[in-house]
C-alpha cells in the first residue's frame, strides 16, 4: 500500500465504497420482497363489556316481531281438485252438491260460489230467551282452544231445547259418538256462499236427521271425527234439527254452535303470535276462519246475547273473535 500513488489509493477507496453501497441496496430490496409476502398479524379490537349496547335500551329501535309461517293459497293443481270437480258435477246432476271442501291446506271453492247476503242475517238456532249464559267463540275452555261458542240453559228442568237451521245450506258431514255415557251428535253445514256452521252435543234428532245419522259409523267412545254425507243434503232455514241437547245423566243442558267464514282468514289469524301458537292445533283450519256470530241475528238479538253472562267460569266473555262493547 505504501508503494501506491495517492491517486491510485483514492481510486481504490471510491471503488470499495461503490461495492458497499450496491450490497446495501441488494439487501434492502431482498428484505422488502420477503416482507411483502409475510402477513402481519391483525390485532383484534377488544370491546369492553361496559361499552356493549343493549338493543332493547334504545326506544327508537323497534322489537323484532315473529313472522307468520307463509300461507300458500290453494290452487287448481292441488291433489284431489279434479276428483272434487267430478263429484260436484255428479251431485249437481242430482240437484245437490257442495261448492266447498278442505283440500288439506285450507278451504277452497269449486267453481265460483254465489255471494253471501249483505248484511249477513241468520235465523236464531235456538230460542235466545231460554239461554242463561253464552259460550263465546274463540277462547280457551278447559285445556283446549274452542273456535265455536254455544248456549247454556241452566234453568231448564229437562233437556228439551229446539235447534233449528239458521241459514239455507247443505249437511256435509256428521258424527255420532259416546260421551259421559250418552250418544251425542255433531253436524256440519255449509252454505253455497261459503259460510259454515256446526252444532255439537245434539241429543235427540228429528226424524229426518235421525235417519241420516243412521248412515254414520257406530258411535265410538269419545271420538267425534266426522264422516262425509255423499251427496250432501240440502236444508232450509227454519228446519228443526233436534228437540233435545246436552246430557241427561249429568243434567247438563247446553249446545255448541260455531260459525266459520270459509271465504277468508279471520283477523286474529293474521297475528303472528296467535298463528304460531295455534298452527299445530288439530282444529286450526277452522279456528283461522271462526267468526263472532253475535251480530248475525239483528240488533235486538245481539243486545240480548251480549247481556248474557259468559258461560265459561274461567274466561267468561274473553274472545279472540268478538270485540267487547
């Protein structure tokens, strides 16, 4: 090194400096390339419990309401529809035939049913003056939901109560069964316009209806499942159906009466909580069409009925169908 000239030494030092700078840049670029492919750990933001918001504490935030299980209206593609058309055509040729049937999902009409009278007016099915209390439709009685109502006659010394047809219709099905040691009759009627009504706990039928009941299966114990009348039988308003009701052995004089508008679902069935509570009930398709029939008999009779005490000792006049006045 001592023999080198000053200029050569300067040149060597500059060359060494350039080599060091180049190596530094190479290392820097290599580090950057490696770092680019390495994912840095993401720090999770920890929210302290005392900072969590309660959605119910904000009054401006509405509560989420349960939704009603979707209802699909019946169509002509439903099973049994074409078979029902054939049955109806055969019945019409014989001067009879019901225009309504339960397709397993809901009630539907075959063809175009006639319009119901407006206002809807029914003849009294019993003499209201003899009734001592009223069983309201659309309430729990015992452990079961009852879409039908009824009449009690606690002042009667016997079971002799006349029951009459309230509206022109057809007898579509019925049942005879044994309850509390006595044969009881249940009969279902549907008017052409789509109004159904039912009587239960009929005790003594008139000759016409007794003869029809003889075609039903033998009465089982506590099993009121119905059997269709084929073809249905036409009836007229004012016809007497039964001459006695209830139970003689227990001196229980009462008859069930329910009315159902098959043309549309009733308002309470549009309530999500009610619909979800009752959808699994065996009688849901009736309960969703049940109506308050107190105002179907004219204003004086409606007032008379509303003045009667509620026949159920627990729920009284409570009703999902009837508005309190």
